[in-house]
C-alpha cells in the first residue's frame, strides 16, 4: 500500500478491495543487491486496513498443516511468517536451493527472498499471498495446484532441465559463479579467462567433431569394433524391404533404431518377427527430423539388463542400471488405473529434482501390452508385476538403480578406454549385460551406443541406491575450487573516467600481457580500447566477464546502479569506497575471502583485510588515488 500525502490515508496498490494484505513494489535482482547478498526478488508487504487479520497463530496453524516444521518456529510478525512461507513454498517440493531471505521491519515491510528464476519467484509470492487471504476468509486453498503450475514454469525455464539444474546447484555449493547467457543460449561457469560455457553436459572445450561422431551410431559401432570391443552385428537400411533382408542374415530377435538419435527416441528392442519389425521400422522412421535421409540400424538384440556407464574427463565415475517402467497389480485396478496411480507418486513429479519421470502411455506401450496378451483395461492379479516397455527409457518412466559399486574392473577399463578416445568432458556408454559385476570378456555383453552430453540426474538421484555427485565431478574437471573459477575483481563506488584510464595504464605497465576489462558510468574498455557495449549496466559487466581472455575486471557501482540493478558478480578482491552511502557500503560485504576493503570518509581512511582494521588520516592534499593504488599493487603482487 502507499500513503496518499493529501489525505494521510493508506490505499492499496495491488490488493483487491476485500484483501487484508497488500504485496507490491516488486523488483528482481540477478546478483547481490542492497537487500540480499544473492540474486533476489524484493517486494513490500503491508496491511490494507480493510479489516483486521486473524491472530498470527491461526495462520501458523493453517500453514503448518502443509509444512509441519514451520510450527516449530516463533514469528515476530505477519511479515516474518509471510517471508518464511515464501521460502518454504519456493522450494516447490523440489528442494530448490533458495533459502536466504531478509526483512526490513519498516512500514511497509521490505522483503527479499533468494531467487533463481524471476517468473517462478513472482508466482510463488502471489501464491502465498492468495493462501494468506484464503486463510483469512476461512476458505480452502489448492496449494498443490499452485505448486504444480510453478513446477511447470520452472521446468520450462533455462534452469529447469535436470542436468542444467544439477550443475547449477553444484556450482552454487562450490562457490563457482554460474549464469545464463541469453544471446547464446548457454550457461557460463566462472569469470573471464577462467570461464567455461556449455549446454547441459556439452562444453565449449568439447570436440564438436567427436560429439557429432557419437550421433552416427553406425560409424561408432564400426569404430568400437575396430578397438576390439563387443558390439552387436547389424546393418543400416533405408526401407522396410532392406530391413527384412538384413534380418535374414542377422536372425531374430533384433533391435531397431535411427542412426542419428538420442534419449531412446524411435528405439525398439527385442523385435521377434516380421510384424514387429514393420512397427519398429516405422517408429525409427518417425524419429527422423523433416528432410533427414532415412537411415535405420537393424542389429542383433542382446539379452540382458540395460546399464549406463558414465565417464568424466576420461575416467569412470558412475553406473546406473535402467529398467523399464512397470506396475504391480492389486486384483481390482486396470493397468491404466495402475499407471495413473503410479504417476501420482511424489517421486514421479517429473521435475528437475524428481528421481522418476511420468510413465508415458503411447502406441509402443500398448503394443508391448498386446504382446503380453494384455491391454490398458486388463486387471492384474495381486502382486503381479508386468513391464510396460521393452526399452528402459527413463524419459518414458523407466527406473534408475545405482550400480556404481557393482561394476567389474574390466568393464571400468572398457568404459575408460572408449572415453579416452574422445575429446569430450562427459561420455555415456550404454551396455546390455545380464550381470555388470562380470567381465565383458566372459561374453553376453554388448555395447549398444555411446552418448555425448549424457544426462546426469539418474546418477545424482537414482530411484534406488546411492547418489553419486557427478555434477560436482564434472565441475571439478574445470575448477579445483570456487576460487579457481574467478579472476581478480576491483570494485569502486566512485571512479571517474580519467582515474579509471590511469589505473588501467598503471596495471598494464607491470602486466603488459594482461587483458583488463574496465567499466564506469561513462564508458567501458578492454585495456585502453573503448567498447560500444549495449544493454543495461549489468549486461555490460556480463559482456566483459564473458570475454575468455579477461585477466582482471575493474568496475564502478554507485548507489543508483545498485538500487536499480544490484551488482552482477560477487567476490570482489578489493573494494574502494569514497564517501560511500549506506547502499554503497553493501559492496564491502560482497567480497572474496582475504579481500581488502578501503573506505575514505572525509580525510579519514580505514583499511580492512582478514579481520584486521587500520585507520589513519590523509595528509593535506594527499590524493586518495595514491592510497588505493598501493593497495591494488599489493593485491596484484599476490596473483
């Protein structure tokens, strides 16, 4: 609400006429800001004065029915309860890493909550607001429906893919800067010359030649055969007639799949006769993109369990057994009803953090049921288990089981031997075997395909077994620590253009081979070359930190910029403040371990580093510039 200065009364901004609470003044920051040291959604909360709210305890009691642990906390105000409810709901039953918040007990109250995705955060606040109003009016509130909508919103965001979110969370935990580059559709990890860019588990250091090669399944199979590894016999065909002819020499059962493909799309295993072959061939053809030449692999079908062996930087890190989706009978429910019940389980939310996806009902599923003399209306006996597919695709509802500790050493060597032939950070090797704990040299073992850019969530959160933190292993390939992902950053609250240019020149005298990014309110530079960067101030800062040659960033952030946009980065190595406002003092908190903070107020100067504070007075007409140049020289000498 706002105050009408002419009358001195409060009037709602966003609230409906009957609302008790008003939520307004929204602002989203992508990085540290005056209200929170992380990217945040900031808003204001006030009472409308329409009528008195219920006692605070009534709201706590209602909310605790959904989040019992919230009943264990004491709340100082409605705002205190509101913000902590936003944080809890904001995890979206997906355990999202948004836990930080702040509250400024002014009137109206200013609230900041940590945010990953702007639109999802907005929706969360509005959902909690509606929940509070429903409690006030004694009305039911469908929070589950709201969370489902917000989960979908987040899943469709740039951070919502399971693999991308797993890497984002691992980066967050390790203190590695991570952000989205919208123009490129890529994630960036690290700053400047330390940066790595990529999509999911494909990175800019990967060989695009090798990545493309892994999609050509026929060539890959020939290559693996050359290396002496077990691959099924097969042929490439473009027509059903050719497929039928290939089977005459291979023999049933066979597997059928498109030459170029991923995620098991168009793959049919254990094809037993000509009728099934026709269906499988049509599925493989449908998986081709428009205009793509038809190329289908028909190969020997190997009996056994489906496994994914994951290698990172040429080293084996995890194994997962994948089983097709299944249902268990109860003697009264149809298979369709059992699937619906299974899909309602929390572990099948099909979110970036759920271990299982939804079971997909399609023609392939129905056909496999028919082969078992069943259909969607069939009723299974109590405890009768049936599989719904031949192929264990997790995207269609398959089950992942951690098998990392069961892999035979020979099979680990096999996986690593394959991975080390490719310039790829991540490689997934799919194999069929009856027992992964037995050596591939004993037979009944086949390499089905290899995959660049493999998903990682099946290892991070399998449906059964231990979690293997492969996301951290991937990032450790590039960065030994969070600090290893960063370049030195010098931050000022006031840095005139002339002083900025002089500072860049001074540094280049001692480090002539460096590339320095520098920005103030008046201009942006790379070394002494002025750049015509466009967009907001933070967009310009991001453009500098996107430069893979950058050794150092110097940036000015004044009060207006901090209030409007916040700071793009965190972890400054030195902060120089000249007569700072309270808002600008936030820069002294946004620092790296061991950073130096120098503050000048009048002629008084304070210097803080590693907990030690030194204060002194500037001599008459002594320039502050000389003071901070000395501090910068000391910092650079350590780099």
